[in-house]
C-alpha cells in the first residue's frame, strides 16, 4: 500500500493543536501558593482582604438562603457555594459603570454590584419590587432563558460603544448555556462589531444533571470563542487570583476597543441545581464532590492571605457575624414589604 | 405632498425619525449599503452614517438581542426581520423578552423597539416568506401589532410605532409595497396605534379586515353596491390590541358582519374579532358573524397561491350568506 500523501491541510491535527493550546490558567494552587508569578495581578492587601470578605460573606449568604428556603421563607434559589471565585473574582474586575446581565445563579454579582440584599430576597419570593433595579445599579434582572443574556449583552456592549463609554457589558452562563444558538450569536455579534463585552462561561460541570461531556465534543468550552474570532481563555474557576486576572485583562482589552472575550471558569457547584427538588446524588458521586472541595476557592485564598499575614480566624468570624446579621435584617425588611396589589401589576403590564 | 408607494412611505417614516431623534437606530440583514432586499432603507445609511443604519450578521435571534441591549442603553431600535417567516428564529427575543421587558423589570426598563418585517402572499416567494403570522404575535400580551394597508397609513403608523415606549411589531404586506401610490405628506405625522379606520361607510354589512385584504374587501364592497348592498369596510390597522369601540359601533349600525383575513382560519385575528362581537353585541346581530380566511393548511407552493389566498369573490360569497341569512 502506498504511503499516504502529506495533506496540505489536516483538519484533525489542526483541531487537536487548537484544543491543546487551551491550558488552564492558574495562579494560586490548592495550597494557596502562587504558581504563576508572571500573571499575579498584584492586588493590594486591602483588595485581597475585600475579595476574601466578599467570598466568605457570599458563602454564608448561600448557607442562609438554603436554610431559609427549606423553612419556606425564601422562594426560588439556585445555590452558589463552590462558585465564589468564578462569580466574585470575575465581578471584582468590574467598575460601577459596567453592566451585568446575569443568569439566575448570578445573584451574588448583582448584590456586590449594588443590589440591596432585601431586593434579592423579594425577587426570590416573587415580589415584583425585587425586580425594580435601583437607579445607578447597572444590572438586568436575572435571565431565565438559558443563553438569551448573551445576545442581549452584545446589544448593551454595542450601546456603550455608540455612547463612547469606557465600560463593558458582562454576562454569565453555564456549561449547558454554550449549547444554545444564542450563545454563539451573542459572541459572534459582539465579535463582529468589536463591542466591549465579556462572556463568562461558568463551567460547573453539570447542566442540572447533564454532564459537561454530553454538551459538546469540544475539549474545552473556551475554544468556542475561537470560531467567532475572539480571544478566549480557560481559567481555574476555583482560583480567585486567576479568575480576577483574566477578567481584568478582558476588561482592559474591551475598553481599549479590542472587542469581547470569552472566559471559561472551570469550577463546581457543591449544592443542587436549585432548591426546587434537584437531587445531585442522581448524577454525581460523593467522591467527585470531595475531590472538588479540596480545590475550594475559600480554602486556598484563606491559606494565601494567612501566609501573607493579612487574614485571621478572628477576621473571618467577624465577617460571618456581619453577614449573618445583615441577612437577618434584610429578611426582616423583606417580610415588612407591603403586600403586592393587583393594581401594582396592572400599571406595568 | 408627494405621490408615494408604501415602500417609499416606510423609508420616509424612518428618515423622519432618524432626523427627529438621535437615539433611533435602524439595523438588520442587508439594510445598510444595500438598502434592504426591498429597498425599504434605501439611502438611509448614506444619509445617517454607518453608526445609525447598519448591517448585522445573519442571525435573527442576535438581531433581537441587539435591539434589547440597545434599548437598555437608551436607544430606540428599529430592527428589521428580512422576512416575517423567519420570526421563529427570534421568538424568544420578541415574545419572551421584549414583550415582558416592562413587566419583568417592575417598570424600571422599557423597550421602545420597532420590529419591521415584510410578509404576505401573492408575490411568488419561496416557502417561509409569505405566511401571515400576526396571530402568533397577537397572542403575546405586551406587544402591539400593526399592519398598514396604504402608503399614508404606513408612514403615520410607523412613526407612531417608533415613538412608542413599548415594542411594536410592524408588518408590511409585500404585495402592497409597490402596488399603488397615493398622496403622502412630506412632513412627519402620526396615526394613533390601536385605532381602526372606516374605509368605506355602509349600512347593510360590516367587513372587518386589514392588510392586503382591505383592498379585496373594498373591491367586493364596490361590486356589491351594484347589486344594491351597502357595505361598510373597516381597516383594523392595529390587529392587537383591537379597536373594539369602532368594531362594535359599526356592528350596532349594520347588524351584520364578516371578518376577512389572509391568514389561516385557526387561532387568528378574525377569531378574536368574532368573539369580541359576540361577547359585546350579540343582540345587535341579525345573522352569525362569518369569516373569510385562507384554508387551515400549510402555506402552499407559489403556484398554488392564487387558489389558496382569499379574494374579492370569496368575500362576496360569504358576505351574501350573511346578508341573506
């Protein structure tokens, strides 16, 4: 048999070459050690403490929200534990003037962008006042249709571009969201117009129960951005420093007129999909859960900050106490919100 | 005043609003340099620049997303869907998102978006171009659905649509684009959304209709006049929400009515009109209210169109059934 001729273009080889280039960016390893000094975003001590504070606070908020839901005191809730670095370190790279188009699990970013906690609770309870985003808080109510926020983010980003603003539109979806047509249309439109958008894929490994491998034959989700001709990055989504660094770079490119970025944060949700009856034991093993918990963003960040001498148990206790108290107050305020009237609905129909 | 075709009147309305408000943006597939496949946006990019009149990538859902995002940043988007048969690709943005914008944000955001699209039969298009899908849109609370039948109305209604604070679906019947001209004022004017117009007064029977069927209905009314019937023709102009006041007033005068639509019979605008009449004015009726529609089938191949589409003859036939009941 004659030897195969060298092909001018080998599509299989090209695919593997591209896929293999997507190495996961990590700066802080599981032990809280800097493993990629060149990429260290050099946050000040104050900023490091602030980011840790937000992550601890949000972990408490998640625990309290789950309990409140179980007591029947909260409505729809999508747990966030495990995704603190993915959510809060990406948000930490934003400015107040940036606009967030969240999915329904992305309530923490809305809160840290200025949404009062009471409103988040009212939204969860199905009280319409929870959706009236206050003036000056640049967020859109959480999107329910998976992927729809991606095309809308392209529009918001284009609007900012037309207004000459130095700001970005940031949107979030999950691993399942990348299978939607709107995912591709969103990144493609923003790419075609070089609009200042950041598209975050929080790959928490499961779309409800469907594992990541069922979503696509692609080795990574980040590589999907390449097809749209836009910079794309795969990052350790349990590493706050890495998530922050790649998002900050993306924002810088965006406001400098260099267009959008796709960021895949490789992470895990510890809890169920939502509190409405999902049972993760049907699709995950406790071994997998345990493996992921070793990579926990709070553990490694705590180790890092403690080694730097800027974090202590007492500090953490104080944050937990503050969070618990503020959550209690916010629930009290939500309880006190006037009952909705039919006339309230009618005026906004 | 100038003599204009409907397509010219539509271009003129967009030009007027691009001039009137710098937040107005016009975009869609091939609307820029090419001026749109029907030339609805002819010359607008040249006049207002690529920043305000621009081509999009080929993706209807993406176009809908752009419109939503742009409206969130204070713009007043006029998006074109190249043919309304492609609306299924952008149903979530229109019915799922735009229509609910005000409600789901508790009134914080609204969506002053105009969705323009050609539709309608009789011009031998390939499949998925000609369907009358206004019933789909009318089924969604939060959307206003407008279908003009004349150049004059097209301009005034489109200006109103663009100035409206909430989403308006503006459907342009392809057969009417260049079928006739009429006097259209050069300056901007508005025609209120949600208002029907009595096109022809009559006392024996009311025909409620819209779009290209207005002209078939007028033809039928003229023919029947020769036979001694006085037929009123009401152009609904906005098919959702309906101008119930004008409809009921007409029925109370004539006591007989038919409803004519180009769309298939099932779950359409005509069914809504009939229901409103029977709920509100049954004691004024001397006969059942009948419908003239296309058959309940898939829209046919181009060569079957003529037989499939309702026409003046079908209208006269049904009208006489009601008149002689």
